[in-house]
């Protein structure tokens, strides 16, 4: 594989003692990029196996130039971008949208500028929904301790996971 990002994720996440102590286990699967895209899109039209939620965290780094990454790909409040591979959490927040727009407008070499907006984005995101976007616009569920009755399993749909969840005051 020889992928620096994958190796870093294995060290920082898969072998992270804090995650292990919290009971979080990350299993690594390696596959072709087209297959990964089918799983990420949950495209059951290609094969029924892709329609079954199997993987919940994807490392699909690309070298796409920022000019082909539109604002909507990262975050949008427009109806056409709700759900699917765009705004999966259906959050409509103009402040978050503004921060996302600023974040993707930062030059690729300006790490401090990007970090500033990324931290703002994550802070606002967690005020709205305690869920962490993890690498390549995919999400893995970590949530605030104020949430109770949140039981997520690989084969549950989002509405089944949150149906009985509550935010404690």
C-alpha cells in the first residue's frame, strides 16, 4: 500500500491507546479505489453488498487540485446537497456554511490559515451536532457525554440510531 496517510491513521487511530481504552476498535480493510467509492456511496445498484452499511470511515485521499473542489462538496445548506455524500447530517446553519466557504478558500500552502478556519468549523459543528467529520468528508461517531441512549451499530440507519437518543441538560 505505501500510503503515508494510511500509515499515520493506523498509528494515530487504530493503535491509539486512548481509543482502545474507550472501547473503540478500528478494523482496517484495503481495497481498490473504485470499490471504495461504491462502499462510500452505498451504491447498491453496482452490487447489493455496497448498499449495506459496512464501512463507516474511509481514507480516500486524493491529489485533486482545490479548484475542482466546489463549496457544495464540503458543506451546503441547499436542498439538492442534503444527504447523499454532501451534507449527511442535514445541518442548515449559515454560520457553519460561511466558515466552510472561508476554509476551502485558503491557499493550500497556508496551513495556519486553514487551521484557523478548520478549528472554527469543528467548534461550530460540535455546537450544532456532536459528531466529528473524520478525513475525506466521512464521519465516525464520537459524541458529547450529554447524549444518552445513543446506540450506533454498523447495520443501523441514522434514524434508528437517534430515535431514542436524548440530550441531557
